[in-house]
């Protein structure tokens, strides 16, 4: 198929205004010009807010889908777990009914827990049936491929990691002991352990600062952070130039998640040559090679997190070496330009296989 023939793709996911997660990945595609390379229509199915607002958004999106879908050949569904899965299942079934080529893009870092602990046998069979409707099933890491190969035909599964637009390298000053976190501020991201570890580390490194960029999801954790305001700085949700400034000025980036499909924030920190300290879960080891491009720690483990951070806090040369290696790795394997070319190939493959 000639690339000059624009592929028509109807993409489904959370509204692009939603903070982080899948919407961040989609916004990166728009910033990189995917909508110029293909005929792309995006329908947001979820917004932040109360249940009524979310329900109205989902219903309106489903109606819009029926209006738009006849004019597109491929339906690309971005899906996680829990309510995201249940919501997107209606769109997947509708796309199948309309005989569209279907690309399911699985982003959920905790799907295994959802599948085995929250669903009964009937629910698991439903997941298998719905996911098997995909012509191509995209996962973020080899670990995810191994899990989903028990649900979806293995020949449909493609390891397709997230990516970012890589800007020119910045000048970095190491040894400042500025630690940055970006993401949802909640227990599942390891914030409780992070605050506890920081409270211990600041005794040895009184000049240390922990910057938290994100939206608080749990009042108790926000109150805990406020009690440590001498060394913890609450930035709120930061984007654009402000986020770039903190990524430039921070020598260490931390992400102590309990689970993670893949982290765009880690990729961004790698591009800014930060020394990374992150949990050894999900797709993170695909990005972070322990002691080379960062430091891997155990999830839900204050001692392991403290030891990992202390390695970075105590040695600026180690930080500089890991930061340089991280920058090189993200350039070689996670640029959005290369990722977009692979996505176009996936689209072409599903169209050809459907002829």
C-alpha cells in the first residue's frame, strides 16, 4: 500500500484534556504530526469530574462513534483496565459489528490484577472474546506480551512501547540533590513510601529537596506531604516550559510505582539526562537497566527505595554517568518519529490482512 494514500483511522481514548496517562501518549502523537500523515479522528470517551459528567461524556462519545465510524477503515482503541476496559468494550464490539479493522492498544499496568482478582470466570471469558476481536493487539513491553499471549492469539500481539519527542540535550548540573516526581499523587505510585524515605534521607542530606508534580488523589497523602514542607515541594500539575525547567534543574527522577505498564514520565526524564530511581515493575526494566541507565528498586519497600535514592544522592558522578546513558537509550529506542513509522506499518498490515 502506498504511503501517499492516507490511512483513515478513528482513534478512541480518554479526552485529550485528561491529565497524564493515555491522553499524554495521544497528545504526543498529535504534537509529532500523526494527524498530518493519516486521516485521524479522535473521540474522547472519558473526562475528569463526577460520575454524571463521565457518564454523559461516554454516552455522547458512543453516539459520535456511530456517526463517524462508517467513514474510517481502522478503529484504534486505547484501553487500560477497570472502568476503561468496560467502557471501551462497547466501542470494540461496535467496531466489529461495523466490520472495521481493529487495533487494540493496551496501556493498563495493572491489568493482570484486574483480570485475575476482579473478574470471575465469565468476566475473563468476556475479555478473551472482546480482545480476540483485534486484528492487531499492541502492548507496551515483553512482560505484557507474555501475559496477554494467554488471552489473545500470540501472532496478533505487537510489543509497541510508548515514545516521546526528543528535544536537544540540556546542560545538567549533578550533585544538587533535587529529586523530581511527575504523575498521579496516590498510593499506587508509591507516594507514601517516597515521603517516608525522604524523611529519613533528609537527615543525612539536609540540602535535599523532593519536588512533587501532579494532582493529589488522596487527601491523607497530601496532608502527610504538607507536614514535611521543609524538604517537600508541592508543584501541582506542571506542563510545558515549567515542566521542562524542573526536568532540567532536577538531577534525580523518582517513580516508585506499585505497577506500571510503561512510564512516559520516565522517558521524559531520560531525555533530560536525569538519574532515574524507579520500581522494578511492568515495562520499566525495558527502559531502565539497573546501575547503567538508572537504579531499580523494589515496589512497596521503603528500605529499597531509600537505598536506591541514597546511591544517587551520595554520588554526583554516578548520576552523571546514568544520566548520559539514559539520554542515549531514549534517543536510540524511544523516539516518537521511529514509533510513528512503526504505527503506520501496523495500520498498513491490518488493512492488507483484511483484503
